């Protein structure tokens, strides 16, 4: 694609000519932040249902199963925590206290610890790091499912979290780097929707086991613990047969393999599609200037803040990590049974059924949201969703207060309804975007380390939130919701002024956005792009942006 100034046009009979005498065969107009990419897509957009794209979707679908690990754990622990067999076996209290919090919060400790090793994905490759993570999860599951003492149980949860974080850090890296730019939001966004799939599996298994096995010793909570290893075990069997990320391949000077990937999976086997040359050129230029991590700089974190643009990228990565864990969502997902008890629902079976319904609502809305990333855009969705969270939490706090003060069943019902609405709104934008935004705002040489900072920051937010939540709910009840109402207002203002739009840009094209004086403004500056196909006197065709 050649970029040129607009040329004066003349007419020769019925033919339209440029000023240098070449015949204009076709003209068109489209919109986009990057002129070349927008023009190529307008004329050479690959069939999204072509053979190569379908194979790519299958690769992505296997990676989605890694996301079930986090959802399975959060809902599993929230569900078995209401089972008398579990709490009595480990002598845990039936109300939220510090001892309950550490059983939950150890997951965040493991997450933060594993984040220090995300650089291994640059060393060994994305798929090998996923494999190591899935094998470790199987080991951690065996320890937790057979633990006879609480310290052993907590230790097993630490290992499970550590290795789950390895797999769940490398999977978004892989998905963001292999997905075509025009579908990156959808493909990578669908990854986190399987958080709810894992949640549905966990809550359903606990409900079924409790319903039929509660009088058979500890099977009602031990069997769901064993099921935590199913999805990672399936991934471990096939992941090493997958192709590597083309960006990792370019970073390792394996250019031909990277080009073969782009031809096969992005261009549906067409080696002449200009998207292949465009992406290869951008990746080679970016990674030649800023190589990915090697053995000399595994622990050199200056890459995250050495320039103004890099500091801006890291700031977005870390703030989104904190917002994703500290918007009121962890309180609802981990402690939904306690929240239901706060508004008058005491029966264990009813709590478990509502947990299943909450997960199902989240899965539906997060799946819809994943598609909307490439239609509406990341920034607009986050702003709209945050405004919705503020409204939902405000009403939840008010109705919960009404129930506590008056015992009103109407207030109880409305409070539960808005807990579900909160979950739907959060899932629509935040859940489906968590694997995308923190990875795509980082440059190629920052991405693996950036996912480490994302996991550390998110783990810290989750630890504080999860450890403090049972204590806060026990002491201040609905006022805990009020705190998050004001916090979410702050999030909305911060996103409005600083968050950039990444919709429709290749990962390399965002370099120009972050180098600009005002990245947020540059990312939303959509331009009209004119393109044309011209024919030389010797019959050769050339495409250009004008």
C-alpha cells in the first residue's frame, strides 16, 4: 500500500485520470485511525468463516478452557463455604471472619507470586508456559482434594493459584497476539467469558453433590474439588501441538514461521493478501527496534517506565487491573451466599441455586459483551458499564438498608435483583475485557512483563478486597456497598480522561497512539480514508491511499 498526496484529476472521454496520466479503476472511502490498515480491510478483508479463520477459532476455543480455572475457584469456594460438612471438617466459622478470608485470599497470594515469573512466556514461548501452568493446576487440585488439615488445604490452594496464574497469564498473551486485529476484541474477549462457564460447573457440581451426597461423609465438597482439574487436563493434552504466536516467532527471528501463520490463519491461505505484508512489516519493525525479553534482561523492569509512552501504557495496565478487581465484583462473586443471608435468604439449596443463576447471567452478558468490543469499542463500553455499576450498587445499598431496618421482603427481593443486574453490567464490559485491554495497551517487548504487573496489581486488589470483605460485611453490612459506589465514581472519571481506544488497530499501530501528546485524544480521532486502484500505461495495477 503506497501513501500519496491527492493528485489532480483530468478526464479523457469517459475515463478518469490522475495528473500523471494513470487511469483510475476504482475509488472508495472508509473510516479508521490508521489509513493503510483501514484501506486494506475495505478491499481485502478475509472471509471470517474461511478455512484458516475456522482453524484459528478452534485454537482459541481450547485456550478458553483455561479461563474456567478462576471462575471455578471463586464460585466453588463461595458455594462449599455454606456447606456444613466442609466448615465443620476444617472447624471454620459459619460467618465471615479472618480465618474464612485467608482461605479465599491465599488464591491472590499465589497469583501475585506467579506474576513474578510471567517473563518465562518470553523465554520458552506462550504455549509452553500454558502447558506448565495446566500441569501445576492438576498437582494443586490433587493436594486440595485430599487435604486432611486446613494448612494443607491452604497450601494446595496456593499451588493451584500459582500455576493457574501461569496458564491464565500466557493464554491472553497468546490470544491477543494470534487474533486478527478486526476480531481481536471478540476472540480474546470470549476467553474471560469462560470464567462464568467454570463458575457454572462449580456451583452446579456443589449443588448436585450437596443434594445427593450430603449424608455420605465429605463427598459433597470433595468431589467438586476434584472436578477443578478437568479443563486444565484437557488443555495440557493438546497445547504443545499448537502453532506459536507470530509475534513471539518474529522476536526469535523465525520470520518464515510467522509469515506462514499469518497466511494460514489470517489470510485463509492467500499469500498475496496485503494484510500479510502489512502485519509482517509492522511486527519486524517493532521487534527489531524493541526486542522481546531474553536471558540478559529477564528481571530488568525499566522497559515498563523508561519513556513517557511506556509509563502511560503501564499506568493503563495497572489501573485496569485494580479496577477489574475492586469495583464491587469480588464482594459479590466470592460472598454471594453471605450477601443473600444479609437480605434474608438462609436456605443452603436456595443460595446455591442463586449462585448458579448469577453465573449463568454473567456468562450470557459477558459473551454478548465480547462481540461488542469490536463494534462499540473498549472505551465506550467501559464508561457505560461503570456508570451502570454505580446505579446498581446505589440501589442495592438502599434496598439492603431498607431490609435491615424494616425487614421488608420487597426490599430484600429488589436488593437481590440489583445484585444480579450489577453482575450482568460488570460482565458485559469488564469481565470480557480483562484479558484484552491490559495486553493490547503494552508494546511487544513489554507485553509479558506487563501481564506480570497486571496479575500482581490485580492480585493485590483482590487480596485486600477478599480478605477485608467478610470482616466488612459482618461489621458494616450495606455500607460496604456505599463505599464502592463512590469508588466507582472515581473509576468513571479516571477512565474518561485517560483510557485510550484500541478498537480496530493492530498491536504495532498503537505505538503511534502512545507516542502522541494526548494518547486518549489520538486514539479517538477517527479519520475518513480515501483509497483508489490505478492502472499504469503498461497495464500494471497499484493501490494507494489518497
